[in-house]
C-alpha cells in the first residue's frame, strides 16, 4: 500500500460512486483489471461490506480473483460520509484486492483499530496520507501525528439529559431510541460519563447500564446533526411519561395484590417456595423441568469471505423469521407482545455485535464460534449490569442469538412434549420458548430467575398462565414429577401438597374459571342495573383492529378513538386520504355502532418532532389539543375533511380535547361547518372533553354550545390536584376518586342534564369497578374503558341498583379523601 492509493476528503453521491472511485485507484496503481471493479459492485449487491465504525471494505467476488494482478489496498476518505446500507455512513472506504488471503493481516489491523473509535476518527479527519498508510500497514512507521486514541470525538450538536425512567433504560424504550436515531444519516452517540454507545445499536445502549438519575449526553456529527439530537431528545423525554406510568401501574397492581386476601391458602403445611408473582392465577400440575439447549460449537475456520457470508445469511434469515413471528404475535396477542420480537430484531441487527463476530472471523475463527463468542461476551456484559431489569435483557439477546447459532449449525430447536397438566420449571424461559408452549397442557410457569417485567412475564399474563419468577435455586432443586400448586398472585409454588389441599385448590380454580367464563358468556348483555337503569359501556381504542377486539370483548361502541397515534413515530403528518381510510375502516369495524373520535391531541407527553413546535417549559400547560389545532389549521382541516368523508360510512362524533374557553368551541364549530361543506359531508355531533377544571366549573356555559361532554378523568385529576399523574413520588396521590375530582364531575353532569346534554367518561376511572358504580350514581350516560375491563364493569353494574349507586355517589362526595372513598 502506498500514498498513491490514498485519496483524501473525497465526495461521492452514493455507494456505487464510492466503490468505483476506490476501485479506480487500484486500477491506476496496476493492482487490478477494470473488470474487478464491476466484481466489487456485484459483491455489494450480494452482501453488506460495511464493517462498522464508519469503515467499509468493498472487495470482489471470489470467482473473479483472476482479475487481480497483485494484492493491493486503496483507501478513500469521505469526511462527510457516504450512505452505505441500512442508514450506515462510511467515512473510510478500504478497497481490497487479494489473490488469496494476504489481506487478513490488514483486516485484523482494521478491526483492532475499530475497538478504539478515536483511532478511526483520526484517520477520517487526517490531511496526511502517510498517516493512513502507516496506521494500516503491517508494521507502522513512526509519524509525528498525535496518538489517534487521544483525540476527542468532535460533535456538531449535543444535548444533556438526566434519565428519569424508573426502571432505567431497558429494551422497549431503547428500541424507540434506536428507531429515532436511524432516521438520520449522521452519526449519533449516547455518552454516560466516559463511556459511549452508538445510538443506532441496541445492545450497545443496553450495555451502558443506564439507570435512573444517570446523566447522559446525546451527541451527533454529520448532516442534520442538530435535528437528530433534538428528535432523539424529544423521543427520550416523551417516553418518560410512558415509563413512569408503567412503573406506577405495576406498583399499584402489586399493592392491590398484597391488599387482597388470596383466594386459596393450604390448610396443611406443604413446602413453599416463594418468588415474585408475575402473572396471577391458581393452577395444579406436575412439575416438569425445561432445560435450554446447550450448543457445543467447534472452532472450524474456513474461507474468510465465505464464513462472513454464512454469518450474514443466518442473521438475515432469523431476522425474517422474527418479522414473521412479530406479525403472528400481533395477530394472536397484541401489539405490546409483538414488540418483544421487534426488539429482538434490533438486537441481532446491531452493527457492533456483527462487527465483533466478523472481527473474530478475520482473526481466523469459524463463523459459529465467532458468533457464539461475541454473543456470550455481550450477554455477560448485560448480566453484569447492576440494574436487574437491564441485566434481564440478556435473556432476550441470548434467545435471538441462539436462533442464529442454531441456523448456522443446522440444528432444529425442539419443543417440549407434554401429556398431562404441567407446571413448567426453568432457570429462565425465553420469549420464543414461551410462545412455543403446548397450551393444552402447560398450566403454570415457575422460573428461578428473572423479574415481573421480563418479556416472559408479559407473555404469561397475556396467555393467562399463572407465573412466578425469581424463585431461586430451591425451585431448581425440587424433584420433577411431583404434583404442585402454583399461585401467581401470591408468588408461591407449593410442593408436597396434601390431597385435601389439592381438592380445595381445585374447587377454587373451578370457581375462578366459572367466574371468568360467566363474564365471557355475559359480555354482550347490556349494563342494566337491577332496577332497570341502563348505562352504555364503550371502549377506548386507537385503530380498527383494537375496535374489533373491543366489540368481541362486549363493548357497545367506541367512546374514545385516539388519533394522535396516526401522527407519532413517523417523519411527516398523515394526509387526508390516509386519515380517511383509517376512520372509514373504524366505522366499518364497528358495524353501525357509535364512534367518538378525538381530534388530534398533541402536546404534553406526546411529542411530534416533524411539526417543529416550540419547546415549552411546561407542555402540559402549554399549546396542546384544541389550542394547537386553532393555531395549526392545516392539521385541523386535513383531519376534519377526512372525518366528514368517513362519516358517510357510519355514525361518527367529533370530540375536541383541551378546551378551556367558550370562544374556542365556538371557533371550532365554525371550522367544522366549513370543512363539512368542502366535502359535502353529513351533519355530525360535536363535543368536548372535560379535562380542564375551568370547563367543569363553567359547565352550564359550555353545555348549550356542545352536543356532548366526555370527561377525561386522567387529566382532570392532575389539573385539579396539581399533581403530575406520572410523577414517581406523587402519582399514587393523583387518585381520580378524590372528592374534589368527583365534585367537578357532579357539577358537569348536573349542568349537562339541565340542558339535555349527553355525558360520557373516557378516563381510567371508568374501568375501575368502584369508580364505575360512583360515576353511574352521579348520572353519567356512558363509560368508556380498556377492552379488557368491559365485561367486569358490565357485570358489576348489572349486580347493583341505580338507587344504591346514587347513595354511594353521595357518600363519596361527602368523604374527605380518596382513601375514604375507596373504603366505602
């Protein structure tokens, strides 16, 4: 390699131009025939030659080596980068022409340099071709340039942020960080103290071990660096509310589980193994041990290029399998569960993980050994993180990594064959294992490790399997084949249970099944009280698939369709045609049932970077909901025209969020009429959400101006009590059963009745059985909730009288605190 084969600060419009430029250097130096450049381009079509850390290594096909005259290397420096594949940017293009394996020394040198990103960075910005030659040479000569590893990574934009996620940075939010970073061509990094990770690499982010309170620096370099950092920061902040809500929901569920007496306790004294309840329920079964497949991998190196292609082929095949599994899981269980496999696809798409494996191949190791070694190193690093939630993500990486390993070794992963009701015992259980369980015989899961937020726990809850996690080594020591009782609510596995206790447990299970069966069988019955009062029970949804599920669960319509999900996780706003199709599909899914669609509710905890909205110190009290729509009438009219067009297919009501002044609803009604006229749409009922206390206090002023009210108890509660409902320390106090909140609801209902205005409730309180009874007693017309709560709430209302619920509501209004209300 000579300086004649180094080109500094080059520019290329695309990867093809970059490869041709590098190849021409080799042609001009007499290393290759021009035909070998075409071979290099064919290689790019067949495989990805991006090695990682901004380095690409284009080379020709093995069958075209006869076009190589002498082994040679050319380096083209692209300081501004050139797009390579899947959003990767190449800054150093190292073109290789080797008659046999002479280039392995160079590749080993490259991969060692890539372990120190500052070294690569110094080459990208060097004005000295000799520095590049000597750095990549077998025995580099001494040069006067400063040590590359001492250089600071110069960013074009950066922002600081302190992580406030209660459970730290785990796979689900980290996947959203990665997705956001990948939208931009520039390099994006996340720094924690002196460590950093590529923001486009999921395993690297997780390995940082970021926990709550850690200070981070988000940095980017290259085109759109400022936009990339701002977009990432917006997503990072927006996820805070979701993460805090998930943590608070889990905390409340745990408290509720501890407050409620268990349905069954053994009368005798069986051996009890305690862990953490991860999925409620009681089951009796035979203990069966699930043992993970142990891979014995021989280090069998072959042709470096062929081995690299074998690895890439296996990763691609498993990525496609996971995509199919994601779609099947979404259809079978739901989007949240399917997201587990989206995260796994990100884990094996991690360029750093692939680079480490390829580096091992370049150092002379076989592809299966190289992959297993890189995988185990990453798994051990994740397991070493102090945060148990983050360390648990190692199981996901191992699961998907072993899929790739099995593919390379030609091993078909076997499913466990069961013939009787069984409680599956395992050290851990991967999401793949969980979904492959024989649901005809598996009645419970007992895991010695893990936690209640693991993906296996999530799937167990969705599948309705009682599950206990973190049960320790005592569980693994329990003899197989014995009968046991598992209680996923208490978090216990009972061994050596007497026959009498087994019989009482079986009776409780029968009652539980009968109760669940009764709910399901009666889910379509109306919520008519014992004295004949009828309450509408609807569901809160975001799309047509959820609407179909809600109707199947017993919902009588949709009391809230959230349209903001159409605008999130994308680079531009949906146009009128796209929105029309979504709303039309919703009406068709509901088959003539009422559909209340909330206009765009962006702001607060929901950020949309491409709208370029100004940053606010307190977005919950800023430009959001109706306030934004009146300012951004482009968004308002696009949505209104789509709604009026879709209304030709079924009954739609339009609901505006975050209304505070009567002038706002007057203006919005005027805009509605103009939009209706533009598309010649039908007249629709127009309503508002009651979530600002001012509207509840002035409900008599608003009632004549609207066709309906829908009370959003979540925001109404936080605004009334001046408590952020996502605040980790205060959220438990943001209870919608606080008498002050109930008083505002009562005022709203009274004003609505006076003017003949319909009133619904679409906040979380509607799905609480006690809350539903109190709201009914206050006189609301409709309750809208999550689909999973519909059957239970309808059964609760059918089991009580309207007069009794009215008395309950008055006692609740007279109480002094939410705790007093809950004790009624």
